[in-house]
């Protein structure tokens, strides 16, 4: 506000101030010794032939350019990890302690106290599958949202494809989630995993949806967060109820029951790409590790209990359409990011 | 010789946001204060630089020198006009290199080198030379946030000069170093100049610019008001607009057109 009241200096039409010359003289006098004069080297100056055409020094190469600079990506991911565990005794272990504690808590509340495992056979795998992939998604999104702001010291001074920071956030999320995925696979094998072609296809489709959706949101929110830091809090708020918006602590059939009475609620629920992604991952891991007596077609049943629906009947169509939408979103995210990133340095 | 940098009618405008929170915005709206103000940092600037030219960039503080270098470097994009460059660009822009405060000097060296376009083997090959030139000794594995501003600048400069860039940008960053190091840096820049790289040198020290540069650009409130011979440019900058210097300025501009 103070700056508003300050008058702009009087300049002529070419921007020269009235007292420019005397100011320049004073400055030159004061700074005369700031840098020494070093004479040019003797000998002829070499002529340097630079191959290649004239190019834009700030191309908007997007994610494609990021992928061509894998060494830089590796360094930035390493830096993120080092920073995360700086001055910490347990270090990387923390990224396993938290999910383990969360799993324990949810299991205690939902399986033991609320008895949810009655309606879901093999409840632990059901919950763990959801938890792993929600974790992958939410870490991608929240890390990506903060990424540009956190790396502002680099963004302000150096030219690089800035999409590299949201992408690095995704790689960090993958780094944290990968051992959990291995644990999940191991667990499923122990309980009799028999993945068929359709399960593996569901897994691939689910991962593709989660990754493209997460990256798309990352790009949008990383840019929003530069302009308004509120967005990292908005994301944190959304993340706190994300676990409840996917079928992991309760059976999908409970949501499906809403379709008759509250169709709009059901439509919002299954319209969420994250829910669709998790449903597909459930198909891949949890559903395929149930014993033959527990599942049939699209339904599951607990020993002696009634058959309940495990997936939306239009899971595949929805999944494919949603993947396409996510790709469009990712493209739009890149376009938006490229459009506004030129203004990042002045807002950081 | 080939064009190295082509700047064509480039303008850059900054938006200064005065009120950041909703509360402040409401107060400002009630008092009828402006929410934001536009500020023209670079105004319709055009010039062409040949490969191997050494360009001095002078102007009062706030005349848009650093913004122009950021545009050439690619950190910022122009609002209007285009910039085209050929080859690898390295250099230091406005006080301090782009270092990550929590990382050690060694890690920043690798990160910075990679950002400037060096590959892993290239950085490893040049590692010792960079560390020697920077002369930071045992502080190499200390986080750079603990560095003195001189050490910070030395490491940044050392990385930038070892990139073997086709275009080298040097802002006033070296002003924080001690004198022997400044001499060493400028000697290195003369070497780079000798090897045919394009140089952009920003400084207020007239003698230093005269020794380093073949050509001078003078920016005034974002306008490129002089483009030509170094001595004439300094005269333009330092004397009142009487007839004599006015001509000098015009001559300079004609010189650039040819």
C-alpha cells in the first residue's frame, strides 16, 4: 500500500529520467572500484561455430522434456528424499511407520469395533489395497502441489522444464509406495492370489487412471499454489477425507445400495476417478485372491452370507472413459501450466 | 558470423499485488485503493547479438537489466515479442546462484550442472576443476546455507564458467566476492570471450565494462536507449541531454541497425 502512494519518477517518452545523467555519474563514481578492469587476452579471438538453429530459450516442452532429462530428474528426486529425512533418526522408515499405524487404526475401528469384515471377505487385503493406492495418489497430489513453491530458489534463478518438480513428486510417491505394493502382492499370493487376464487388465487400467489423474491435478495445483498458497491447505483438507471416498473400509455394495434411493450420491461417488481407480485395483488384488466359494461373477459372499455386488456393473466402460478424461485433463494441465509458468518468478 | 541472440520487440510487464489476503482486499476495496499495479520492466526492446560479441549492459538500478537477462536465460518469458538464442546458456543472474539451501555444495554442484545441461560424466570430469576454481576447500560438504555470500558466489560462478556455454551471462553477482577473486573471475571471462562465446556483462564499474565489452546496451526504465560503441554509451549515460550526446545516442542506434 505504501508503494501505491509513491510517485513514479519523471521520465521522458523514452524512459530517461530527468536527473538520469547525474545519478549515473554518482553511481559510476561509487561503483568505479566494485569490479576491476582486466585486460583482454592477447592473440586472435577464436570463432565459435554453434550448431543448431536459433531456439526459444524457454520452450514449453512439458512432461516430454522432463523425460528427456532423466539425470536431472534423478537428482531432484534424490534431493526431495534427502530433504524429507534430513536430521531424522528413523529416516525412510517413517514412510512405513505411518501407513502401518494408519492400517492398524482403521483395522481396529472398522473390522474389530464396527464389524465391517462381516460384509467384506478378506477384509484386511481389501483395506490394504485401497490404502496403498490412495497413498500413491495423495502423495503425488500433495507433493506436486507444494513442489514449485518449495523449489523456488531454483525456479527463480535457473531455467529448466518446471514440470520436473510435480513429476519428481510423483516419483517420490512411487518410491514410497513401491515396497507397499510388493508387500501387497506377497500378501495376496499368501492368501491364494490367482490373477487372471481380466484382473491384470483391471490393475493396469487402475494404475493408469490414478497416475494420470494425480499428475494432472499436480500440475494444476502446483501452478495455483504459486499464486495462492491456500491451495496446499485445500489439498490437505481434501486428503483428510479421501480414504472415506473409496471402497476400502466398507464394501462397495453399501454404496451401490444408494443407487436406488440417492442416485445422485451414487453418481458422484463412482464419478470420482480415484474411486474408480481403487475399484479396479480391488478387482486386481483383493477380488482375485478370494477363494472360489467367496466370489462369483461380479459378486462376493461371506461364508453362508448373502451375495453382494463387488463392483459397479459398468466398471470397464467407466474405467476406459475415465482414463480418456484423465488424459485430456493431463493435457489441459500441461497447457495451463505452460501458460502461467512464465509468471512464476514474479510471484514467488 | 551467426546470430547468437535475437531479441525482437520484447516487453515484460510485472503485476504488483498489494493485497494478498481476502481481508486486505476488502479493506483496500473499501478505501478505493488499487488492488494491483502494472509495471513495465522491459519495454519494446530489440537487438541482435552475433556469436562471440561481448555485450555490456548498463543502466541505473531498476532499469530492467536483470529482467532482460532472465528473459534471455529463459527463466522468464516475455509478454510480447520473441527471444531466440543459439546454443547452451550459462551464467549468474542477480545476486547468487540457484542453489538449494539445504543441500551441500557438492550436491548443489551436481544439481546446478545438470540444470545447465551437463551430463553426469561431464560433471564428474569437470568436478575437480570446478572445486579448485571455487576455492571453497573443506566447505564442499557443508550445506550452502552456511556459506558466506562470497563462497556462494564463487561456487556459482565456478560452475557456470565450466559449462562451456555458447552464451555466458554475468549479472552483478560478483560484486560480493573479494578483489583477488573478482580479478580471477574477470580473467576467466576474458578467456571465455577469447574462445568465442557470447558474453553479457552487467556492471556499474565503467572501466571494467570498457575492458570486457565490444558493445554497450543502456537500459533506462525498460527502454533500450543506447546500443553501440562502449565509450559513446558511457558518454550517453553520464551527460545531460545536450545536442552532442543526443547525436551520440542516435549514432549508436543507427550502428545497431546496420
